[in-house]
C-alpha cells in the first residue's frame, strides 16, 4: 500500500493592511497547503487570514514596525499549523494579538520567511478539546480589549480591570471534575465582574458603597448609552455568573439564586459531565 505523503504548509507572505486610525497593525497572511513532489512543493490549496496586533503589545514587546511584522508572521504560522493539524482550515478566524492573548516576549519560532515549509502533524483527537478552550480564552481576551477600547473612547477609561491574571489563564484549562468546573466558573465570573468602581461612579453619577455594588453602577451607566431593558439584559448575565460562583459552597441564603443560575445558563442539575457543562456555559 502506498503511503500517503505528509502534508506541508508553505508560508507565502504577509501584507500590511492597517487601516487609518488603528492603534496597532493589521496584516493579511497568505499560505498554501500541499505535499512534496519530486523534491519540490506541490500546492493543493491556498488560504489567507488576518492578524491584528495592538499598539500596546508592540510597546510591551519594544519592537519596531518591521520587527512586529516578523513576530506577527511567526505567531501566525504557529496558529495556522495548529488549525491545519486539526483539519480546521475551512474557516480561519482572525488572530488577535494583544497584552491579554499574546506571550510577554515576542515569538521567535518557527523561523518564518516567504517560501518556508513546515510539516503538518496530526495529534490525537483528545487534544481538540484543549484547543477549543484556547480559542475561548482568545475570544474573551479580544472581547475585553474591544470593551475597554469602547469605554476609553466614550468614558475616558478602561472599565474592565484584571486584578488577577491567573483568572484569565484558567480559561485555557479543561473542566474534568467538579473542582475544575468550580474554579473555571469562579475565574470567569471574576474576569467579567472586575470593574473599575471609580469610572462607573463618574458615569452613573452615584457613589459606590457596599449596598450599591459595581453591577448596579454598571446598569446605571449603561442606561445613559442604551435603553434600560438592554442595560438590564447585559447586567443580568453578570449577576447570574455571580450567583453561580457564590453557590460554591451552596448556603441556604444563596441556594435558590444558585439553582436559578443553572436554569439561566441552560445547565443540567446536578451536573454529571463537567467538561460538557463548562463548554456549554462558556460558549453560551
């Protein structure tokens, strides 16, 4: 039986497509998937996707425009190699690199130059779950950046804080047990409700105290931007995240809210498959 040739990924190039006014860079990356043919490369399919790099990350990396373009190409190659190994090149989401989703130091490997080829390895299927959590984490990071960019423009400051970086790292992990699920829920709720009370005080025109928490201030601030029903809809999600988190351990005074939060997020009670429950709540 003839052995199937190993698939290869060939990097074709990266093009700067940064629009005017963007604080950072945007690139379009081109590559091919193919195989060896008489010592050469036989292309079978061409693909492209975008890479976005925040200006803050470029400053943290202390890189020139040319250097950050090369780092973006390197990160993009690792990203697409992961997708290719899992046969997920049909739709390629943009790669967003910012201070939450990218490493603290610019990537150096793999060395990426036009025409460079890389073997596509296919790991065991079990790794696909971990990859899904990776993209969840990346999505959270992107949403946080977008929200903070919007509030900086409208309110003059970042409304979402990050008091505990470990909470964001927890988003990369699976939930294989009740303890894992509890930790993931606590981390997610911590990320979503870590709000700047001083900024909200200014926008809500109400002083913060123990009885009027940051979610109440957030609702009042949002009412100045949208309808009250829309503001309540947004805050209701955050409240139920808190109820879910506060239910561990479940006490008499919060048990009902805890159980109501299960219904709100469409979770079964009691949970048997914690991994599936985490994915459902995270995606929802």
